[in-house]
C-alpha cells in the first residue's frame, strides 16, 4: 500500500491574535539543510506591517494597564507553552541550522529561561530603575517608569529563536506592545512562536510577528510614526543606518544590540534589567508630606 502523501504546512503571520496570510499573497519556501522542502511561510508586505502596528496600538493600553504581576504571569505562561513545544522547536532548528540537535536544544532551553527571567523582573524592575528622590521641602518625590508604547523588533538570523525572545521579553515586561520582524533566513522559529503566543493568554495585538524580507520591512518599520522605539540585533550596516535614520520621524528610540555567538548565552548581560530601560519613560510625582 502506498504511503500517505505528506501535507506541507504554510505558516501564517501572527497579527492581532489571528493567523492571516499576507495580503500580497506572497510566500517563501523553507528548505532543510539537506535541501528538501520543509514548509512555506507567508512573506509580509508593507500593508501587513501597517496592520500589525495598528493592532499593537489597539492592544497597548490594556496591556500597559495590567498589573506588573499579571504581565509576569503571561510571560511565564509563554515559557510554559514554549516548553511544551520544545521538541518541535528543536526539530525545526536542528533541521535548518548547522550544529545539530544538541545546539538546537540548548537554544530552545535558553529561550525558555529568558522568558522566565523577565517574567520575574516584571514586578521588580521599577524598584531598580525608579527611585525616591531627596528634595528640599515638605514633599515626597518619586520617579516611576512607564512603558514607551509600540516597539518594533528586528530579530537576528543567528540564534533565531533565542534572539527573538531576548528582544521581545524585556519590551513586554515593561508593558509595551510589539511588532516583530523575524529572521528571514530562518523564519520557522518566528512562525511557530506565533502558535506559542496564541495559547499563552497574550491579549490580542500585544505581540505581532511577521516573516518576510527583513531588509524590505525594517526601513518601513523605522519610518512608521506610530512606532515609538526599535529593538534590533544582528543587522548589517545598511539596515542599521535605515533604522537610525527612521528615528527622525518621531524621535523614536533605537537600540541595536551588538551581540553575536556566545553572547546570546551570557545571562549576566541578557538577563539584566537594563535591557528594559531603553523602552520605558520616566514620570516624576510630587506629593505633599506632613511637616
């Protein structure tokens, strides 16, 4: 009896809690390291990116208004769901990236730990980055952090899952919403991460994941006036220049991480609350005190 015909999957975008196809109808082939076709992924367009930014704005206020403790619970739930799909992620990474199964499992494991780390920071970073200011007069003076807004993520090709999670987690921790452009060389990690978000109690619009041509999308993301910040890593010189030039449109903050290789596994650096700091604003409050 003939074997069953294999059904190849077409991975969709993840926008506003749904899985739409690209409005352009474009897809890209994903080949394994042996050259065999593994799947197709949707190739996001300018319109898809604009839709993702609109969705991020709609989800921002509700996410920022949640308690820090609750945001930590959602991040921890993402870690749980990523743990449940760890075998699938390991299969994907080991099939498409050199280094074998052991390297893939290490990357997946560290991505889970990174989510757990920033889940823990969600109700603690304000004590580290905020302060009670000494003032001359009968007042209490507090400086407290608030989320910046919609943050664009440009993920690296190296460590496509760990890099994506490392850039997203500190941004979400502070109460921002996210529009992320995943690795264009290894897009399956981004595509399957959308399935993790869909089952992790993440409110619609808070996380939006796009696959496609990073060079095509990064400049559009940087120029978008409704994006308040950029968090990127692993970009070439031309893309970095485009990201920084786009900051002039609305004075957005652009943070490009110069991390390669083993640097993604440096917990002392990547687990620091100062990864959160570029994506918060500070509000200072004066309150009368008893004489």
